[in-house]
C-alpha cells in the first residue's frame, strides 16, 4: 500500500491511494513455474472486504475470495449455504480494494456441478459482476470436462483437490487425505486431470506431505498448498486464521499475530473510557467557533 491517502469527503475516511502498478495476470502466475520449478513461491491469502484487500494486496500474488466467507463472515456452519450473490458481492469488493494481486473467486456449491453449461453461465456472471481474473472450482477428474469447457471459452480456472470442503458430507470429515493407497492414487490422478484440462493452477488441501511434495514435482501447473507441504509452489491460508482472529484454528495454520487479543484489549479500553466519561475528549469534540 502506498503512503499517500485521499480523503472521502462524504465519510471523512482516509483511503489509501494505490501506487501505479500493473496488476498481475493469470499467465504471469502460471509462468512462475518454469521447467517444473518455482523459484519464488506464490503468496496467496483470502480476502472478503475492501479494507482487507487493501492491506493484503501489496504482499500477495493472489487474493482468493473464498467460500470460507460463509463461516468467517456470516457464521454459517459450512461453506454449503454460500450463494452466488454472496460471492459476487464480496468478489467485487475485493477487486475494488486491490490493484496488484490476481483476484480469484470461489464458485459456491451447486453453481457448477450440474453441467459445463451451468458452470459457464455462473462463472461468466462472476467475472462480469466482480471484475476478477479467474474462478476456483473444487473437484478433480470429475470436473476436468467442465474445466476444459470453461478455459476453452476464456474463463481461467484454479482447481482445488484433496480435502474439498464442499464435499465434506461425502468425505465424512476434515481429516487429511492420502493416507491410503487408493486415496493417493486418486489425488495424483486428479492433479494430472485438472492440469491437462487447462487449469492454470491447483490448490492442494489437507494432503499428507509426501504426496503434496510429489504432486509439486510432477504437475506442470503451480501447486498451491494449504495443509500440504512447504515444497509446494505457493501457500494459501484464510487471512483471519493466520492473523489470530479465531481462538481455534486447523492444525496446519500458523498464527502470525494475536489480533483477537489486541482487539479485545482495545475494546476493553474503549468501554472503560466511555463508562468513565473520558471519551470523547477535547480532541474528538466539535467546539464552537470563536
């Protein structure tokens, strides 16, 4: 983020002024993996709002408007109730708040599985209404025909394999994938299928480390890990998890801060000052003109 600001006269808020910069593109992300290797790993985080996008954008290659917003923003029990309207609204906000990163928007459950034509209709709506660069879809070999259908029609697709939260009812839980030979074979087959279908990258979630490492070495497109391996071509986390906004997070999350604790401290001090009538003070009060 630049150090200059513009003042919104309607709200008196200072908004960061983006530094002149050309936004990264999907082909640029794909080219980061050259001859099977990625020298500089891709940095990816979720974002759901303008302000969070403004803060994360200078540091990220990819901002994901994940359907995880169902739990993080709306307090839903899973990603399954998330709607296309929700994804479009939050996707547009993140695009408005960013100027550097490639913005990818999740396709919510039920918006793409029925047919390639359904997927194209809804994905084209997402791109048109949000201005994002690409969409993300869960599913491996079963979704390969749909991925090909979309990419051949100009819609870039990020695939998502391994632990796929939208299929949690079929998977039976959020445990790591790839512990059996059958699961390992399926995950590896899924990775090759989505790459051959034209996906520009693939998120590999909740997969045991040796398999994630092997996928990264054998898959032509960038492999972005979450609960996978440091050997992946990049990493993604839910921003609120890594910032420490939740007391409980998955095992694969590292908390880089304790934002929940800091917010609690700040609100505690605010509440005390309100009750003590020490806020607002002179600095926050409009006085008569003399």
